[in-house]
C-alpha cells in the first residue's frame, strides 16, 4: 500500500488489530457465510470485544470515540481481503449513527452500547421492489396510530435483516 499521511499512529494500531481479526475470524469462514447469508453472532461478539464495532460512536455510549478515518481503516482492511460481510459497516456506519443522531436518549443508552459490544445487531430496511434504494422513490409509509406506528409497504434486500435485533426502516 502507498504511504499516506492522513492516518495517525492510532489508525495504524487499529489497522493491525483489524487486519489480524479479519484474517483469523472472518476470511476463513467468509465463503460459507456468503452461502448461508448470515455470519454467526459469535463473530459479532468477537468484533465487539476487539473494538471493531461502532468505532465512531462516542465512548459515553459504549463506542470507540474515534474519527471517521477509523471507519475507513476497517473498510479498507475488509476490502483488502475481498470480504463483503458480515455487515459490520452497515451496522456501525449507518444504523448506529442514525440512533446517535435521531434517537431519544433512552434509545441511545439502550441500543448503542449493545451494538458496540456485538450483543445487538443493526439492520437497514431501505430497498423496495419498485424503487431500489432511491430514497425519493420509496412508497412505504409510517403512520402514527395512538402509541404505535403502522408501517405499510414492501422491502427487499434487508442488509443484516436475517440476524438483526434493531431494524432501521426508511418510510
């Protein structure tokens, strides 16, 4: 890899941790997980224990408190090995920031520490049969009905949906 000066010593240490983790815990099983469509919860727990989930989420909520480049380091290390899963980036870089930026304090305290530890897995429910992932074209609606919200629509290709505890639905 070319030498780049945008990464700090902390990023380099994270890169080494991520590289070892992905080589040992993900790469040997990746093909099988791709066939079944899901990685076991045990690898999520191990990723959480290694500090590789929710690296950008503030430490106050159980995250790593790192900058955006830390997430880029993790994506680069997965890409270096040709790993498309197990869905850590969707979980950490899409779902968790939505909870952080738009969730109530109660939701943040409930979900974010569990997501950072790998005890809870986040999914995004976006793609629709007639709209793809074009947010402006989605037709699913969410209507408040008393204390509940009623969803009406169709979704496909739910990233992490087969193993998720928290589903972020675009409506």
